């Protein structure tokens, strides 16, 4: 059956919403903007669900193997004699899964924002930006071609810039938006060069063609890319590593994660959309897209593994010390994405060996539910107490029963307690790691204990800790539109774990049956429970134990609290070194030498000697000197030294 | 025979005819109001643009001194388009100017010079065209007659260009000394990498590098750009630069193909210097024109990457980029020009809170800057990507990395302007500006161009088709 007729609508509907609300200006759709945006996305989500049903259960399988389906394809332009750029839509298990995730979470955020953003001055602008973001993210997901993915990749960056900076009157938000944009753009330059290397050496930009050519050891392209090397590392490894740098930037992997915590300055539902389920997993998605090529390149895969594992553990430690609830969630996201990343890194290829790949995608799927639930829950809490700080919260369990209950579910899920979704996916990741990479397995195990601890630290501090103080919180939990998404996502978190993922998403499209090992699960679950218990002791009631511990740990605590000083290092490099050493002298030179000549020499001498003679003589001579110097340097370089 | 003459030379002839019409208006007995004159001129320039697309033929004239082809006609049309846009944009500035007609006469003379330069098939012809396109420009830079900075700019420009022309001419005479001919075809056959040959090439490259303001031949740029009236600045930074790039591509590829190994590395050095210096200076500029001047220097570095590709993709991506650059840079300059002529304000800080009073103009400026920064879905993204793709074909990834780093750096300062427009406030922002219809048409052309050329592949495919025989 022909997919193309309606699949293109899935991204185009949010785009239509963006154009309509964006063109309408601030006032035309003031009342109805939310309704319009939500309605369009509802259709989009329904179409995505239908597509998934069609693909997974009706006609995606050919002879028991899930085949990639090209729903739409045309040659956009032919760049040179041997390189043309196609555009198209590709459907395969991961893109279909992502379609569902993105549209569903986006829909939830649209609904939640109806209540949360109500009364905002730029309400319709907000919905138009949401539409633009959803469009770009969907476009990224279904791209059949690495250049196409790059276009949408950048668009996602632009729209997240707009969304993070939505509260543009707050300087912190503006700075955070800029930081996110520039850091990810910096990472994207790796991606860009990676694309150029892959495209020019692989002779194609199409994913399927690239995968075909670069996984076949006999293909001339792969032979060539393995044989030629730069700085002792083969070209193919360079290409993959560069592409991965782009992915690591978007997915906030260490050390390119500095933008993520700051990005929490955006509206909270936006964080639920961008920083939980969609944009930040783009890097994981990209590696998964090219996974077969990565698999055949040991070094690149090792980099993926270690960056993922390091990010997972570092972020978890930092999360234990943060006091802004959104920042805790931000670091937790980074940590969980680290899991997905190293799960890809430890994965094999084909059949059950590809467990890591399946587990990674599975975790991406379940994480989307519980993390956006956590963010939306945090949004509801912030809506109530008007603060992001843990110290302003406590004892909220009676005031907001729905939020409390769903938040608890999500915390249990992320802590890996059965039967919640996070348990299943995390178990698979741990299993894959234990089979292929013991060191990583232990890192992951420890991290999962820490995860349980900091999540319950958050939970107890928000909802228990103090006595309920009803008088301080005059208004209730929030509108119905804010509760519905919480409940739906909570249901998702309860049920998503039971989806037999290994029969849907595998490295080679061949479904298999993954076994459940009770004995294996005991240890991680036990660690999770220990983490929760510790959090209970420390944070359930008000006491001074946390203080004591942090003062005992002293320097170590400070180190984690200050996020290992990574931000400071970046600041040092950009502000101190680049600005002071290069930018300032350049500007100084311009202002004093170049301008100074005009202002100083010109005004003084002009009054003395005749206008023409005086104004510029010293100056232009200097220009001529540089000009001549340039010629001489070129001549010396290329006539005497070069040949 | 005579028919050939008229058809092959038709673009030059149309411009000349317009020049004469203007002259007749000028010396006409009755003085016309400036508004009507400007509208007539815009209409003429529009007809000139349309006429460029008719009767396109390839051939040569004047004993092989002059040649034309489909590609060359297309390039001239691009310049016509740019001139028309600038003319539309300068409406506010010129409507009160006493010498509006002279402005056009000078501008069209330079355009004529560029046409001859692009069509040249001989170094002497090239030189003639180059001079014709430079000297009136210096007079144009002086066109804010009462401002001292404007005359200063003109003065600097004429002296610097005289210097660079002198060296260029020296280079040409050396070439003649070696080969006994200045014809491109003859040079292409026999050009060798002898020291003298290389030296004369370097002189030629420096002379052209001066015009495109490649570092270290760029020093005149910022002063002249800042001092000259905004329309002249945009003319300098887009039209005159674009024309030189057309010439440079054909010279490097067709005439100096023999020494391509050497010029590749020279272009590499120039490009890297140009990108870095342009960006670092742009980073801290406060004056909008100076900021655009330095950022356009940085763009030159990118275009040089495309040139280094030495393939059909290389030349097509350069011409494609110039088309995009024309829309983007003129879009940005158009707004600056409008604001400057209405309020006299030119600093970035003056633009704070601009969105509050002029949302539409802010968007036009923002889209243009996004395109200059190379952010999708604007055309600038595709243009830059193609330049890099063409350049990367040579396998010099160090160069590409430097370029990509510079793209990030440039994003930093483009965002600074965007932030001033949309996110910052001041007590007395620039008041609402009524643009009037002719600058509005220019804005529509620019924004339309920025969106359409990027997303639809037709533009690139069309340009690329000239190079595939």
C-alpha cells in the first residue's frame, strides 16, 4: 500500500500551524491559538499512530523481516557529476517509533500548555513555535538522507533557540538560548564535516546507500576510506566520530552538555518536549541510524560507549547536589541519554547480539514517557509554588494528588523498579552491557543506584519533607488540561514496559524473543531500593543529616555542586582566551590604529595643512604597506619556499 | 555582421542607452521632480533586467577581445538585478538629493565597466573594464556631499585603488613580457610556473584580491564602507564584489589552470586569513555598516573555498552563492539604508527595541542575517553548504574545519544583532518608519529570493547546467 499520501501530512500539519499562528501575529488568534495548535497535532498524532500500526502489524514485514520503506523520494538536485542530493521519507522501525513518540509527547505538551501558559502575552507565538519545533523534529526523524537530516537538525536548533528564549524579557533566558544555540552549533560543525567526508568519500548522502556501501568490506568506498588515514586515524573513523560529535552536542553528552541545565530557563512544558523526549535524543537517533556503519568500526563505537557511560555517571553525581528541580531533571536526562548511548556502543549486530541496540531504542521510548511526565509534573509544582527551588517546596502531596501520584510513578520508573516502564528497558541495557563490556556494566549499575537516590531525594523533598501548609498555597493543582497529560503519560509509564520491543526494533529487522532473567534483575533492583531507602532516611522528614553529609564530604560535594567546574572551564576559554587574547587586540587595533588614524591624524593635521594633503596621507600609506607586504609574503612563500 | 554586434553587445548597449536617456533628462530644459525621475529610472532598470534575458547568444567581438556566452549573460543579469534592488532601496536617500541623476550616471558607468570586465577575453580589456568600474565608484563614495567622512572614504578609495591598479598593471605587463600576448586562450596554453610567471600571477591576484577585499588587501574596506552612503556601500559589497568573483573564477579556472596547484595554496592562505580576520573584527563592531563590512569580508573567505574546488561544482556553487549573497546582503543593507536615511542612526545599539516599533522591517533584517549566518531554511545555509561541499572535494579538511569554526564564530555576532532587534529595549527606539513602496518591493525581492533560492533546487541546477557541456 502507498504510504506517501498521508505520511507527509504528519510533519506538515504542525508546519501549517506554525505558519498560520505565526502569520496571524500576536492578536489574531489570541484566544484560539492553543486550540488550533492542539487540534492539528491531534490529527498528526493519530496519523502517526495509524502509520505505526500499518508498519508494525500490517505491511512492514516482508518474510518476517522489517524492511525500510521509502515512502517518498525525489532527486532534489544533482550537485556534481557523481553526487546528487535526494529528499525523501523513510519508514523503518526506529523512524516509525520516533514518529509516535514525538507526536504523542508533543500533543501532551500542547494540551498541558493550554493551562500552563494561559494568560501569557505571546500565547499564540508560543504555539506557533511549538508547531515549528514539532515540524522540524518530525522532519529530522523521517529524513532519508544525511543532508536532509542536517537541515532539520539545524532547524530543530533554531526552534529550540526560540522556545528556550521565549521569556525574552529575562536576561537569563536569552543567555541560555544563545548558549544552547552556539554550543550545539559548535558540535554541529563536527557533524557538518562528518557529512562532507561521508558524502564525498561514500559517493552518496542517502542513508541506505551509505549503509550498504560502508558495511561491505569489499566495496571500493569502504576500502578507500579505511586505507587512507589522517593523523593516524582512518578516514571512516574520522567521519563517524565527527558525526558523533554532532550527535553528542544535541544529546548533551559530556563535555558538550553545558547548555542543557541552562536551557531550563525556558517554559517548563518546553523542557518536557525538547529536553526530555525529542531533541536531546536526536543524537542517539543519529547514531542508531548509522549503527551498522558504527558497528563495523571498533574505535568509533568505543568512543560512543565511553562518552555515553561517562555522561551517565557524571550527570547522576551532579544531579544529587542540585537544588533547582528542573536542573536535577536536566542532569537526569543527560544521565539517561548516556545510558542509551552506551547501550548502542555495547551492542552487537544481528539477532540477539543486537540486544544493546534494541534496549537503547526501548529506553528511548520509555524514557520519553516518564521523563516528560516528570517535567510536566515539575511544571505543575512550579505553577503552584512559583519557584524552582527545592527549599520552597515540601508537603505538597495533599495539595496536588494527581501530580503527586503520577510523579511517584515516574520516579519509580526511572529508578528501575518493576513493573514500571523504566525497569524493563534499563534491565535490557544492563544485560547487554554485562554480556559485552563488564566495566561499563559496573558503571551503569552504580549509576542506577545513584539515579534512584537523587530521584527520590527530589520526590521526598517536593511532596513530603515538611508539613502541608494549606494557607500558603491559595489556588489548587491546576486546570484539567494540565492533569490530563499527566494521567495519560502516567498510564504510558505503567504500560510501555510490556511492549515486546525485541520483536519490533532490531538491528537487522529480524524479530527475536528476548528472555527475562529474574536472577539478573535482583541486583539492580536491590540497588535501586537501597537508593530509595537512603533518600527516605535523608529527606522524608526535615533533619540535618543531608547538611552533615555534605559538610563531611566537603570538597567533593562542592566539586559536584559546582558541576565539576566544567562551565567555568568553558568560560575561561571563550571569555578569557578567545576574547582577551584575540578579539580584544583585534578590536583595539581597529579602534586605535585604524580609527585613531582617521580621528587623530585627520583632525589635527587637517587643520594645519591643506585638506587633501593632510587627511589621509599617513593612513593610506600604511594600507599600501600592508598591501605590498601581502604580495611579498605570497611571493616569498610560493616562489622561493614552496617550489 | 552588424546584427551580431547588436545582439552580442546588447546588455552593454542597453545600459549605455539608459545612461544617455538620463543625460538628456539632466540637460533637459524643464526640471522634473525627483520622485518622478526616480520612478522612471527604476522602470528603466527593470526593463534593462528583462531585456537581459532576451536574445542570448554566445560569440566574440573586437578581434577576440570581448566574448559572451549564456553564463556571462546570466552573470550580467545578476548584476542588473542587484542594481535594480539597490536603486529601489535608495529611494528615500535620493528623493531629497540634488544630484540623484548623477548618482545613477556614475553607477551605470561602473556597471558598464563590470560588464566589459566579465566579458573580457584579454587582460587589457579586463583592465579597462576594471578601471571603468572603479573610478566612478570613488565619486559615488563621496556622494554624501556635506559629510566629511564621505569625502574621506572617497579619497581613501581612489588612492588605494590607484595603488592596486598600478600593481595589477605591472603584473599584466610582466605577463605580456613573457608571452607576447594578453589573449586568454594563448595564455592558458603556455602559462607556466616559472618564478616570473608566478610573480606576475601574484600581482594579478593581489589586484583582484583588493577589489574583493581579501585579507591582507582589505584595509580600505571598513573605512570606505563606513564613510560612504549606505546604498553605495551595498553596491560595493555586493555588485562590485560579485563581478570580480565572476572574473576570478573564469581567470583561475580557464587562464591559470596550468598553475592550479600553486594558486590553490595561495587561495587557501588568503581564504583562511580573510575568514579569521573578517570575523574577529566583526565580533566587536558597534556600527552597523562597519559590522556588515567585516562580516562581508568573512563571506569572501567562504567564497574562496568554493573556488578552490576546481570543478563544475566549484564554479556553480560560487555563482550560486553570489546569487544568494546578493539577496541576503542587500536585504540587510536595505534596512540599514532605510533607517540611516530616515533617522540618521547607524549603530547596533540604536537598533535595540526595533521590533517593538517596526516588526516587519525587523523580520526582513533578521531573515537576511540568518541567511548570512547560514541557518536553514534560508538560502544562505544551502549556499554555504555547497561551497564547503565543493571545496571539500579536494580533501583539505583543515580548511573546512577552519571554515566551520568561523561559521560558529559568525553566528555569535549575528545573534547579537538579532538580540538587539528582538530582545533588548531602550527608552526611545527608532520610531515607526514608513518604507514607501519602492523599498518595499526591494524587500519582497530579497526575502523571496532568500527563501526560494534555497528550498528550490532550480537555481543551482540552472547554474550548474552552464558548466556541463
